[in-house]
C-alpha cells in the first residue's frame, strides 16, 4: 500500500511498503507505546489479555495468582489501568492496585512477592501518548516475551475473541509497595551521608516526587520541593529541554543549591543538575554508580560515552538501546559466570543482575531501570569529597557528549533516512561532507560514525515516539554542541529536500511523464483594498468573507489534489508567516516550503526565488503554477480542464498565462490579445494591454479575441530560468543567491535579505512575459474574480431579490444593489442604494460601490494621521504561532483581550516589567505556570499573574482554549514581553 507522510518541514512523499495485518500498538525500546486515545479501551485490554494468557501458557503464573498494576500521573493512565485490570481479572487473576508508584518500586514488589505486574506509563514521551511495561514474576519481560505476547494479541484479533475492558475489583497495595522501595533505598548509605548538602527536588508530575524527598531527607540533606504539578509534564532526562534547564538555573541562583534532582514520569531515569543548574550526563551517573557498587561487568548501550571503558576497573559490554537489550546482555554475562553484573542506559537508569553488598547489607538484584542508586551514588561522592558536583563530574575526564532530538519526526522519514545512509558509503560520506570525513562506523543501533578527527556522531530513530535522535562526542563542550547542531541540521535539511538524495524508488518522486504541478502561492499584500476587514497586518486572503474558508484556504484547497499537484510553496513575509502556517494546518494540507520575503520586490523576484527552490526540491523538469492567494475561482471541471491544458503547454516549453473570458468592459484589469492556436487548446500571445479606458475596453469586448489578464501562470522551471537570465538577469541573480543563502526558522525559509533586496522591483509580466517569444495563453471561461474591490465582492456574492449581498448579523431595509457585511457589531442599513457598508470590530466603511476601487486612497489618508493610523495598520485580532488574541477594550492603564490558543500549543515562558495580568478561562482547559507552580484551569476558573512573575500559558487539550485577559499597569505595549524560553525561536 502507499502511505503518504509529512516530514518535519512539511514535504509530502509517498513511501511504498508491503501491506501486512497490523495490531493497534507495538513494543518500542521501553514497553508498549502509542497514542493515549488509541491505547485506552480495547487496545490495552487486548495486550493485557495476551500478557495474562502468556503467563498461564508458559507456567509463569496460574489462575488465582496476583498481578500488580501501577501507573503514572497521565490523565489517561487510570482508565488504561482499569482496562488492564478488567482483562486480567477476567482470566482469573487477583489484582493488586499499587497506585502511582515508581516503576522500579513496582518491579521490586513483584520480585519480593513473586508476582507478575504491569506499569501503565509513557515515561518521558509527550502527554498525548502512553504505554505499558510488563513484568514476569522474575523481572522485566525480554524481546522474546514481547514477540510471544504480540503473537497472542494477533491471534485474539484474528479470531475476534472478546476481551474484557470494564474495570474489575482490585486490592489496594500502594502503601506496601511504596514502603518496600523506601526501605531499600534508605539502607544504601550511612546515616547522615548527605548532611550539609542543600538539594532541590524538581517534583513536576513524577511518581517518584515524594519518595525522593523522603529518601534524601532521611540521609540528612536539606530539601526544597520545586515545581510540583497536578497536570502531566513530560520531562526527558536524556535530552533535557531548554525550558527545564532554564528553570533549574533560576532555582540554583535563587536558593544556592548544591544540586537539583528529578526523574522522568515513571521514576526510573535520573536527572541530576550541578550547583550551576547544568544537567549531568546520564551515562556519567551510571559510571559513578558502577564504581559505587564495585561492579565487575557493566552492560551499557552503544550510545553511552565512549570513555567509560577507560574510566573504571570493570569489563564493559555494549548493546542496542533499550532496557530489554541491556537485560539480555546482563543475563549473558551471568550465564558466563560473571559476578557483580550491572547495567545502565545512557539516560542513567541503572539495572542490577546480581546482588551487591552495599553499606554492610546484601541488596538483591533489581533488573529494571532504577534512578535512586545513581543519584545517591554521585551525591554521596560529592559529600565525601566535599566537592561541588561540577568538580566531581570533571574528575572523570570523559569526552564531552551531547544529545538532542527532533520531535514530531515521522517514523517513515526516520526509516527512509537510515536506509539512505546505510545504502552505500558514498551516501553516508555525502551526507556528512559538511561535518567531517568518515573514519569508521558501527551499526549496532542506528548509525554511529567516528570521524577522522576523533569526533563521534550517532543517528538513531527513537523506538518509542516519532522522534529522531542525535548523539555526539567531541574534545570540548563547544565542539560537542556545534557538532550536535550540525547533525540535527543535516537531518532536518535531508527531510526537507528528499529529491536531492534519491538513489532508488524509495526516494524518487514522480516519473517525468507524470508532470505533477508544484503550486507557488503568492500570499503577501498590503491589505488596503478591502478595508476595514483587511488591514496591513491581515490582508484579504486571510479574511473569511463568506463560507467557512478564507481566500487563502480556498486557494490551498484548489491545489490539494495529489493526482495533479505536489505540495505547495507559499511566498509570504514575516508578518503573515504564522497566518499561513495556521490556516494550512487547519486544513491539514502539507506545504513544501514557506518562503519569507525580507522586503517586497514585486512578483518577478518572488517567482524567481520560488522557481529556484522548486527546482532544488522537485527537479529541474518541474512545472510550477504561480497563483495569487486572494482570488475567488469556481474550481469546477472547466477550471481543471484549463489547468491541464496549461500544464501540457508548459511541458512543451511555453510560459503560460490564463486569459479570463470577459463578462463586461472592465477597466480594472489588464487584457491579453490571443494569437494563433497551439495544440491542446492554448494560443500564442499576440500582445499584453495595460488597464484600458472604458471606451477601449468596450471596443475590445466588441471585437473579440481579448481576455482579462488573470495573473495566474504555468511555467516550466528550466525555460523560466532561461528567460529570466535573458531578460531579467539582475532579478534571477538576486533571487537565486537569496535562496542559496537562505536560513531555516522553524518551518519557514528566510530568504537572504541582502541579496533579495538587490532585485529590481518589477512584475513577472514586465520582467519576461511581455518580452519572451514563448508566451502562451489558455482562454479560460471559468468564473474568476481578483476580489480587488468591494464592488468585486458584491458581484461575486449571492444577491437577494433587491440585488443586495447581505452577510449574517445584518438587517437591511428599503435598500437596493448594495453590499452589507460585518465582522463585529450587528449592522442595520436603511434607505440606501448602490453602496458598500462594511463594519469590522473597530471601524465602519460606507461608500458607493462604483467608487470602491478607491478605498486604498482612503486608507492612505488614515495612515497619514497618528490619530487614525492604527485603523489602517492593525486588526483587532492578531495571530501568533500559538493562536492569537483580539483586543476588546483599551482604557487608561488597563486593557481587555480575548486570548485563543491552538490545541497542543504553548506561549513563551515570559515575564513583564510594567503590567500584571488576570486570566479567566471561558472555553477549554489551560495549563498555567506561575513561578514554580503549574496548575490546570478549567472553564470559569481564574488566575492572577503578578508584575514581574515568570509565567506561561499552554493548551494541553483537544479543543481551542479561550480566555479573557485583563492587563493592568503603567505600560501595556506588546514589546513589554521578556521571553525566557520560546519554542518558536522568538526573542
């Protein structure tokens, strides 16, 4: 079957894969994982049933035996736990509900009581996902167990066997489970071992948050609890986010901590930050723990630091990433007669395969990830040496290492990249050419490359989430971070330009004969002609006039047929970039690229830049269709017939425009006189005619053979570039250099400002169409309007018996042949004829329809006065990458706004110097950070943000979040925002 997928940069590609029967979930590197909405209900009950049957069939458990169930604090975890409990109870098991406890606590209780168990947790992955970890009575399941459970689940699905989802009666065992784990960790160090240390515990939503406080306080440390949250926060302890690091650095500065400790969501991966708030590497924590335990054999994944072998007196075995592989490596070591066997992952999670003598007592093996021993090991070492943690870390002299990931990176794209890199040595060398020369490579897990200068870079798709990870090592911290940035950039660039790397059918696009069209949509503009609904900050293409889509969205819709079109390139500017992205996202239409013009240089430079990029992305034989985003077109079969005629003419090397069949002697459009017929319905262009006087327009209409110039074009890229080189070389030079020097910003491509500004400010018509001998025109009888005036809007609308086009929320009495629209207050019109009456939230326009093409002059007059300039420039509603806001009322030292936040988005972590804020939720659910506190607000709940306090707003839900914000203070401008962390890269 064909799967269409969209990489991080928005390019759509088709991957051909073999169709196989599939289950709703799959095992990753750390248990079963999937979206929460998919895991709840039958899916979780299915795998719990398969797990129970596996235990019964293999003799690892019998009916009547106990199965332990624990869970993390995710919203979906209680329901999934209930589904699993019901399924297992239906097989005859007793269920001990261990509540919200760390995963290693559940595993320890299972070992002590010889009981199987499962933990409902997604660990550190995003909150909309979840998972299940399974445990045999003797410990965590391995890969062979996973395969057997998967096979049983498939058999249940195949036969249609009923599985029980309804929650069952359980027995409460949380306190027993928690106490057992506390006692284990309270005996690892001498009494008072951490006395004198001042430690912050970042609690967030970790199930280990209270046990951490209890255990560290037991050893005499001075503890401060930080950042406790009642909503789930995914904290990745391996690729620690900038936001988390910023919080920790602020906390150590304020409280003078010796360390900050935390864990991931299910409490099996440690996070330790030193006295500066800098996180310590997980593999360093594992190394310190190995020395603390006196390990004889250490098993660790290939992603752990390469300096570990030389940093201890133990033997080292390397494995693939994931606790099942580490466990398998430990079992092999034990089978070979090794003692004091332990393992750790690069995230610092520690596993023990044999018992160890610690602090005078024998501590049993715990072959699942545990975060407590690594934390206690390094904290006690710092206390014993009386050194800060940074000095302890430096004393191991490990190569500097760093890791990060690209989130929401489709697994299909990851697979395609890894296949490309593994295909040939030439592919790998070409991919890494900007970074360094390849010396050796290892394919144990992902692709780990040692460069000739000794640096190491490792690419690996995540086994648990749609993420692509990159791990690096270098001789200095700066070099490591530079290498990490370069590696992530190469991954991102590859995903955004797959055509450059095509080596086989997996990567190739359409064969040349398919001749799909690459749409190039112009989405700039000044927002003057349809004032007051359109403004400089929100021109007409982004305004919803009639129906449920904006003109820009209607344009996207017309080019969304994958049989005819590739993903679109949109050319816009800095101000409109988030409007473009959000309106495309709302339609779930992928974009090939969003080009940002640094300055306006008319259509010639824009088309030249887009054509250059299209050639790079899709190949030199690409055909592009240039179209405006603010036209109204009836996209019926007649329209698409014209598109196909133009495509065929472009394939023959013609530069094609569309001539609209005129319906009146319009003076607001240019005209095209058609010449001799070409094949397939196109014609040569005889001449272009500027906007005519009425008398000349009437004569052309009477003579025939003249068409309106629509401003829509179809170009073969090769011929277009050649004609630009011939007739407008300065345009081509400026545009091509602006593309070659362009930079990436989120999903946007910023054209180089210096080069782009050097282009002449001319239209594509003037640059080449009026000069080339290759111009062709397709006579086009489809319905079209450039929506360039209120008169055009009236003509395109549906008129009533009196000739009126009246929008919703209006009352029209004794009025004829008029346009009445409002985007704000109710609008009542009486006794008018041939007028446009248009109301926005803050302004009203009234004028004759026949003069509406002159609205631009009125807007210039408004802009020239400081008292009225805001009405010309800004719209009451402003859009941001996370949603936007509408200004409701402005007063002396206060203003009121309606804030709306898109599902899954968050505002920057920020503060204000001059204002305080009060938020009241009116729709949806808000996740609010104020200082160190995180809380959830629901409808009719409110929160106060004091002046100067660090705060953040996020929408963790599935529907739009709306709230009312009341600002008070001495200065309320938008520039009083001090951004501390911003996922959109703003400062």
